[in-house]
């Protein structure tokens, strides 16, 4: 049984899902949308909901069915240790870790935190370098940022401009972080369609960067169809200024003149053919990777990091709309794929959407070598209904390293942070959670945790609008994880926790 910090909420939330059905339907027919920073709190604010919906939200808050505006609620086995408000006005994005430091991406740049005392994170440096979405990772003395918006040039002083301009730039930026207080911009590599996200495959002398991007447009000079693969960048550790694209592996070959794979599920018909990957997770110790690629989930070998090879590919045209990210379990015999239903701009955690759409899909990996297959087992979705003013979506998470168990923590935007167990891949269950009430009771708003990751005894969450949160889970099922210590963590480059 989960004990609640706020007993008014019980554990079951009542939905307030019906009044905004028209707005929700419109959002679900659109493809994944780029977030538009609001000048106020950095969140994305949509159209006003109907007055009846606003009244229902207020009534649900008054009745204790959902938390109040910005009210924090959590299970009894989660402690909210600290919060550091956003350092930039724009949207917080992903996180990476190294030693006593956490690196927080933001659409305006990145922030380095000293987390040697998790109860009091301290800002060590702030780098202003706009370029959505500034997906972030680190390896040794190098830090990597993704730019997926058309910029006037590759500098940190660039501004946005139409992608049709010949001078437009988007791609990967590289910083030297040997001095954490004074990061230095050392390299930039332009990539086809920019870089929405990226994943590191580190080696002793080089770092390979798998660049994920999608949605080609024939009018964009650097984004011509077919765009059915990923860019692979090789970065010499000793000479990062020599970083360059070394290959473009095609993941969906021979599928028509426009390339691409599955056109996406009927729950989100705005998604066209798969034309790239949203995110890739690699497991270097197993030479394995999983790609969440719009309408497809793929498994591939990375024995040759410059030329990854697809092993298997799955689709879900019943419940999945947009394959967003992937997480392996430690034994590499399971993988969790997330579905970004509504593109991160819809209220999808309510009774109207149900438990299977906009959920995680859990797949067993069966067989050996290049004959391995992905076999669907079940869906997982947070069991607490959110209000129709709260954008809620399955987003970024990581394993909590407990030997013999498959437990992960995951961000759900305004659905909060969820800790759940998928040791039995056919019967996943939530064991802890943390969330805030609606940030806006009058408008559909994008806010809440973008990423929630476990690192050296604590859960760190990058909240889109509220800043950098530190949580601690106190549960016998996860206690063993506190003994696992890492020197570095990029969640999309999964470590072998027990080797």
C-alpha cells in the first residue's frame, strides 16, 4: 500500500476528462509539436479550456480529488529533498551527471550544479546558448548539446530564422568542461535535420554521437527526404575541434522514394511515415541499442559503432502514436518504450484516454545474437488521473539499480515522477510517486518533470517550469540501489551497474 503525504488525495484520482474532449481531439491529430516558451514561467500554454472544465477543475481541487494549484503531493516513501528554481526563463529539458555535478539542459543553454550536498544544490556555472532543445550529455572533459531549431549561425549568440535561409544552422555543439566553472565552446557539427536528441557511444580515444532527428521537409536545404537514418559523429577526445559526421546509417531502407517506415498509429494520424528516430538508448556492455523512431521501435547491434545494424523492428498501430524513448533492463532481456501521445502538448492521463494509450510499452527480448526479437508483454501508465488542464505524457526515465529487480523512475510532465516495477513484464506496478497540482487551472499548460533520473542515491528531476528537484526514495524494494555508485551517467548511454 502507498501512503500519501496528503491524505485528501487518497490514492485514486477522479478524472475531469469530458469537457475538453474537442480540444484534446484536435491535439491528438497533430504530430509532435515543438514547445513554445511562454515569457512568464517558461511553460507552454495552450488555448483556454471551457468554463465548465475550469469549474470542474476547481471543484475537483476543492473535493481533494486532485492536488491544488502547485500543491505538492507524494507517496509516503518519497521525500522532496530540495528545489532550485530555474536559472533561465525558458524550458528545462534533459539532465546528465558526472561526479558531484549535475548538468541541466534548458532551451536557453545549460546549468552546472554542485550536488555534493543533494539537500542544497549550488549553481557552479550558467551558459547562455539558445537552441532548442539543448538535449545534454557529458563524457570526460566534453559536454554535448543538441540544437534542433534553425539558427542564424552556430554561435551561442545566434538567433532563430527560417530554415529556408541558406545560412541556417542546426546540429551538435561541443564544450570543454575541464573547468566546471568556466565551460568553453570548442566545436560545432552541422547535421541533417539538426539534432533533436543525441546519444553517446564512448570509447577511450573517441566519443561517437548518435544524432536523432526527424520530420524532413523538402524546402529545408539540410533536411531533404528520404531522411530514414541517423547521423553518426566521431569526436576525438584530444582534438574535439576535429569532430565530424562519419556515417549516416539507414535504418529503414527500401521503403519507397521518401524512405521511412511505419506511418504511425491511428490514435495520432498527424504522424507521417517514420523519417528518423526521436531517441536512442545504447547499452555498450552488450553492444546493443534500442531506437524509438516515430512509428517504429527498433533493436540494433552497435558492435561497429559507425555502422549500427538493425536486428528487429516492431510497431503498435492500436495504441502507440509516437515512439519517444527507450530503456533497457540490466539483463538486456527487456526494453521499455514510451509513447509521446499528443506530442507533449495534450492532457492524456485521464479517463477518456484510458490506461493503454499514451503509455509505456514493455517488450521482452528473446533469442540470441542477431536473431533476437522484441515481444510485447504489457502497458504501464500512471494510475492517477490528471486534470484536463494538465499536459501529461510518458517521458524520460532511468533504471534504479537493484540487482535481480527491474525498477525505474520516470517523468510524466504534470503527471509528476513515478517509480514503478516491471520485474514481471506482464504485470508492472507503481511503487512510489511525486507530483504537483496544476500550474494553471484555466488553460491547458505544458509543465512538470521533463526528466527524472536516479543517480547515486537520489532522484533528480528537471521540471519544465519549476526548476531542479531532488527526491529521495525510502523503500525496502529500492534500498540496495544506494550502494551502487557511478562516476558518470548519461541515461541514454546505460551503464552496466553490476559489472
